[in-house]
């Protein structure tokens, strides 16, 4: 499934440059992950980079967007 950023986000921006497919962007109040672009870092890294660098654990699996294929 794609990842999402929860309201716990502190808008630090640490996640954005770590995304290998540029699925993360700055929203109005918090950063956001485009679920149609997110690949969970599959094929790039062994773990989700956004979750690995997030200081407040705001990057979590998005149950509404299961991974395709």
C-alpha cells in the first residue's frame, strides 16, 4: 500500500528529498504523499525512506491505497 503522512507531521521537510519517485510535496499545513505515485520505495530501498527519516513517525501505510502489483 502507499504511504501517507498523518496530522502528526511537523512540516520539517526531511521526507521530501528522500522519496525516490518524488511522491512527497509540501501541502498547505503538512507534507503530503501522492498515493498514485508512491511505490513504498520498492525497487529502490529495503525500507520506506520517508518513514525512516521522519522524526515524529508521521509516515505510515495508507490502508485506503493498497499497492498495485
